C-alpha cells in the first residue's frame, strides 16, 4: 500500500519506531564464544565507518525529522570508539533532547563512567553472563571480570541508574548461574535481564536445542524466589518483568525466540558503516552513508529511512522453516 504522508518511522502494521540503536564500531575487546571466534573478525576498514560528523548528523535527522526519542549506543564495544564523550555531548545537545543509553561489556568503564555521565549519558546496560571468574574466562576468553564489576559500580556511583545487566545463559556453560546472578544484582541494586541466545553469531553455529529458554529460566528462578508479574504495562519494552519476592527488586526475560514481541517493536537500527536496518534479523539494509557522502539533503536521507521502515516485516521469522540467519553478526549490526 502507498505510504501516507507521515514524518515518523511508521510501518504497514501500525508500529512507530521511536527507539534508535546505533552501532559505533564493530570492534570488541572480548571474544565471547557465542558471538565470534577466538581470533576475532575482519573489522570494518576505517574509511567505511561513519565519521563523528556523519554519525551525529544521522542521529540529528532521526531526532528532528523522524520522531526518535530514545537512542542507545552499541557496538561491538562502544567504549572503543574514539571521542565517545564528545559524541554523547553533541547528541544530548539536540532538540528535542533524546534519552541516551549505552550497552557495553564494561571494560574500561570504571575510569570513564563519571565523564560519560557528565557528557549526558543517562543509563548503562552491561553484558555479564556470570559472576564466576573461571566461567567468565571460559565464555569471553579474557580474564577481565574484576574490571567489568568495577565499571558497573562506577556507573551506579556516577548516577546512571538503574544499571541494567544483560545475561545470556548457555546449556552446559553457565546455566547454573541464573540464581547467583539474580542474588548478586538484587544485592547491588542492578536490574537483571536474561536474554535468550539468538542466531546472530559470526560462526552461524546457533543451535536451538542448546538455547536456554525463557520458560527454563523462570523455572530455575522460581525454585529460589517468588516471582509475580510486574504491575506496569510492558508497552514496547523487550523484557517481560517480574517482581522478586514482592519487590521492589525485579527481573526481566527477553524471550526473542520463544515469546517474540515483534508486534510491539519500536526499534530502528543504524550500523557503524551507516546502514539502516528495520529489524535486528533483517537481511535488507539501506545505505545512508552513500547518500550522505553523495551530498543528499537531510530530507532525502529522512525519506530513505522512512521507506526502509515502511517495508518492515511483521516479525523476525526465526520460528519459520525458511528463516535465514543475517549475514552480518551481532557485533557488526549493533545490539
């Protein structure tokens, strides 16, 4: 059907994308087994990565012309992006000011948390799959758990609250960590979110049978905690939430595979090399970098972005027989 005259990022199913996920780099300083091989990947050449000015321009177009209200900086590992604090300052100076958050592995965060908060970063999500040093080394191939924990504490002390923790459970690796992780987060005041492992690894080795499902996670937690559904409406949030032992602490589960929430999706994505994706699992992209470098006006770029989102599918199709895993891995798409 023809797209109506609407400046926002609408699609044919009535969804409106107001949440922009921006990858700042595809590089990472960990080598998590479910994400990439031990030797790493072939990183994007520098000339392909958006410059700071290009990056900020595209975020400005999203905010000023397309109705984006929330921006999350991702990677790869966004703390590896040079000039990160300056980028944050420029984005939070936009009008209307977007809410700005970042997903990170936490390495190097301890010494930079205060500066990031001062620059305008509102909130932090830290990826942490275990609090056991040996298991952390096994998963990430790096002995850096103490640095991650220090970074989380520094973010909390800098006022980026609540600090959220993203955890992936893997069968035979860290499936016994559900209860210890939740106890740790409750004690420290962090908000824990378990995420079902998704088919986004560079090796294309994802196996549904090895995935710990949301039902299994809740069963594990239910043996040690009383979980009651969170009273507030979920809206477009990816996590289903439960109060723990009556609250105020809570836990969330992002069940992208077994309990898809595509019908309420509010997200649009921009890769580090300037491609817009309507879905995390999409194999179609629109190259905004090429438009920008060819001299396109802001409204021309906005129109290309609108057209991409108008064509968004109803869902990610992971559970369909014909599902094809995205060619790009998670580290190149952005979380």
